C-alpha cells in the first residue's frame, strides 16, 4: 500500500508539473528574466539532489514513524475518533495550518531563514521555482513534520493525500500565469493562486515577508500576515521585482545556492532585504 501511495504521489507530481509548464508556456504572465532551459536544468538538478538526499536520509524512517504513530493510536485525530473522509478532510486542513506556521517560522527564525532563502533567491518565478529548495531545509522540515504526525496522528493515506496536494498546489501557485481579476478575486479567497503567491517572492519585504499559506489562503487573513498590491505578479518592473536584493547575479550559481546557509556573514532577513537596493 505504501508503494502504491508513493507512486500515486509521483504521478501527481509529474502530471502537475507538465500541466502547469504547458499553461505558462502558452499564456505567460511575465517575461522570463533568464533562459527557460537554464532554469529547467538548474532546478531539475536541485530536484534530483533533493530526491536522493531525502530518499537516503529521511524517507523510510519517516514512513515507519507514520505507521508507528498510527499503530499506537497517538494524536488528536485518534483521540477524537475521526475516521474515513472526515479524518482525511480534517487532516488536510490541520496539516495545512501546521505548514503555514512552519513556513512563517522559516521567515522569522534566522537559522531557518538561512536555508529557506535559497528558495527566495530565484530572480524569477515559474513552475520550476517549486523545485528550488535547499536540501537542508527539506531535512529540517521532515523533523517538523514528524512532530505534526505525533500531534495530529493522520492515517498514512491522509498523509499522502496532503503531501500530494502540497506538491500540486506549490506547482500551481509558483507558475507564471494569471487569472482574470474577477476569477482571481474569487479563487484567492479560498486557495493560494499564482498572483497571491507572487507577492511572497517580492524583493520588497513588505510583501515578501507575508502570504505564507500553501493550499488554503484563509490562514494569512486570519493571522494577519496577508499583504499584497492588487496587481502583483502582473509585471516585472522594479517596484514588483522578484527574488532577493543581494547576490542576484549568483542566482544560478550551484556553489552559492548550496553553501550560502553556512556562511558566517549570512545576514538575517531584515538586514539586507530592502526594495531600495534593487531599485539602484
């Protein structure tokens, strides 16, 4: 069963990636600041490195942990007696809230930001940006997720459902396309859209240090972390530049991307991330 669920997650990932890659190719919202082939190869290499790292160091122990927690009957969902589709829906909702809190912590805690900034260092944004995560961040996130599993106690199938949705939604809201305003206003009240998430990648930290939701967009207004201009994501002018202000010419340097978190002079989020620098 574990193999079937794992395979299903992989199929969702591949189909989602191809779908959103095709859509943003046909109707791109912003011009690409870099070669698309370069972006695909660089981020594809990152995805390969991360897959090998996670499979070798964390994947099997984590699956065993999920099974162990379920067998022990640990977690709030078990204590509430949730089963079937009720447990699945509740699990997706609760774990998405946990994911919001973890994402927000990655922007607030200096140590976590050292790794998470590798994702934000992309000077553009498209579906391949969803692959751009430092392996250190992913390993740290598995530690956080192990705690989520113990606290909530999801079934294995509900966990894989959540992980599949996170993967699909990350591809969706990083993609370089947009919806008409009326459609956007309706969708973004419920789910994270490409325009909603584009501002999260802004150089201007007033917008970039906000909008932490992954699947459902309700968490940001609820916890007062919502902030974006109405048309963000529609342009690439200096006011709406994407990425980080520092080291923009090294955005596709493997050495910089991989070793940046370990630099002694690595500054905190508020030390360098100002929109004024990119406007110079």
